[in-house]
């Protein structure tokens, strides 16, 4: 069957309505060969390799076989995700190997990343010139290498992949990349030597990629490095910035080193003058673990202990946003607060959230003595609860299911904390983050 005599733009627009409907797209490509390329582009645009330990090698071999037999498929892949888990972690050599099959790859997402692999992954940024986004989740030290790609069949030379240049040239100038988004998110604490090995790259990322506008450094670091993670020197070019802060020991006491780091972060944040989106990951995971495990061992109810966070973090955020003079982030549109604790731990912070709403929505006088909002574009507050991974460690899937059910029951009862935002017309969403760090949106 020949395709109808329609402009290619019209055909592509029509096929766009089938995006995500893989069965229908496959049927269209079989019925009309003229639609094959358009359908194939939609089917293969986003590739996710999701495999348990015993299936990883089999699925890797199958994917490589398909791409070797039909090399054109690789040209349609724009994003590639490897979601295997710690017991089936693919080696960084394997990830690089597969990326070389995708000459137009723009986004790479990896889970359960060993910190020892990070330098090689950062070199990958330069060896894949089309790469614009690198997302690394669940970074940790010394993950078990349960599966690699060393046994995959060899491939012919690929002319569209360049060799990874050195990070610095002979004169010390960094090589350029096209990276726009760098995201490092997790809850496992990196030890000092591991973080120090990658810190130079993070600090120079803005120079190595002048197009870098989104940076998430939401990873806990050994307390010995009290200044990490930090606001980068190239903060002024960022439109999104995310960072991790913490101020609670496992027994629930305040952590002075954590507060010292938090204070430093808030003092440096005004350098992010172009921000449209700001994200904080407030980490009390040690206290959550300690509390839940203690109650499990002692067979007591978790409700019998002190279940709330310190307002210190919210007070610091209020002070930043309400500082005298012009707003530090005049273009701010969205604020995201990620909590590593159940929703009901926030119940003592009503006054702090009210003050935060006042800071975001306050009216200031301009030169003509006319009142206008201090953050004119601010329109969205997201509260995210990221405890699924910890609940899985404590009690597998049943514990995650119980925690999710409790979240759904508590969410509606928690909205009163954010009345200061909702009454002003700001969209407020309270969201669950699953074990794979995906935000569950209704």
C-alpha cells in the first residue's frame, strides 16, 4: 500500500496523536510501508531497559541484536534509560557501548550508579556530542557488579562517535560539551574520597558546557566534607538548581554541622540570579530509618515517638526569599521541596509555611509606588515525599504499599499547611516519589 499524497508534515502531525500507542504504530507501519519511518521514530524515541538480575544479560543481547540487524533504528533513539537495580547493575563500559549505537542520543538515565564509574560517565559527555541531559539516580559506593556487557558481540566502527577528549587541553582550557541538564539524585551517603574524585568535574561543569542550565546535586556527602554539596561558581547561568540539605541526627537531635552547611548554601544561593526553578531535598532519612527500625525491633507503634522535622530549614528559606532589597530570584516560577520523611512529620510547621507563602507572594512597591508581587512569575509549589526506597529496604513491597496508602490518606489532610499559597492562587501539589525516583502525578 502506498501512502496518501499528503505533505510529510501532515503525516507526522497525524502520527503524533498515536505517540505512546506502540501497538497501533506497529500496525500502521505494517499496513503502509510509507509510514514506517514515521512510526519507527515514535516507537524508538524513548528506550528503557528495565530488567531484573536474571533477565538483564538476555535483554541486553536482544537489544544489541536488534540494533545490529537494523542499524537505522539507532538514529531514532533520543533518550535511553537503564533501570536494572543494584543486583543487576550494568557496567559503565556497557552503558558507553550501547550509547555508541545511538548517534542522535540526547538524554541518558542510569540507576544504581557506582561512584567509581562517575569519571568515565563524565567523559562520556564529551564522547557523545549530541548528549544534552545526564540523569544519575541512586549513586553509591562499591555496588556489586552483577552484570556487564563485556560478552556482547563486537560492532563495526561507528564513524559518528568521537573519542572522548581529555577534560583539559594542554593549556588547561576545558573541552566543551553540549550538556544542558546534569542531575545526580539519591539517598546513599558518598564517602569523602568518592566525592572528592568527582567534585572537580561538578565545579567545572559550567565551563565545560556553557549550555548547562539545569543542575541537581541532591546527594548526601560524608560529614567530613561539611561544605559539600555547594552552590557552583557558574550559578548565574542556571535556570534550575537543586541541592540537598540536612540538619538531623539519626536519634532526632539537631546536627550542627548540617546546619552550618545549610547556612552556607543559603548564603551562596543569591548567585543563582537566573533561576526559574529551585529544589531542596531535605534529608532526615537517618532519623526515619532509626525510628522505624527501633519500633520494629521493640514491637512498638512509630506514633509513640517525636514525628516532626525542625523548622530551621523553612526559616532559612523564608529569610532568603524575603531578604531586603530586590528578590534574589526575580524570575522564580516554581519551588520544589522534597522530604525524606512521611507527610505527618510536617504538621508542626504551619507557621513556617505561612511565612514562606508571605515571602513568595508579598507585595512590593516599584519606582512608581505601584504595588506588585515580589516574585511576579511564581505559580507552583511542589511537596514531594521520597521514602519508597527506604520503606522497601525496611520491609520490601508490603512496606512500600503501606507507606503509599498512608500517604494517600494523609495528603488531603495536609493541604491546610499550605493555605497561604492556595488562597493566593498558587498551584500546590503533594506528590509521591516511587522507588525509581519517578514522581507519581495524578
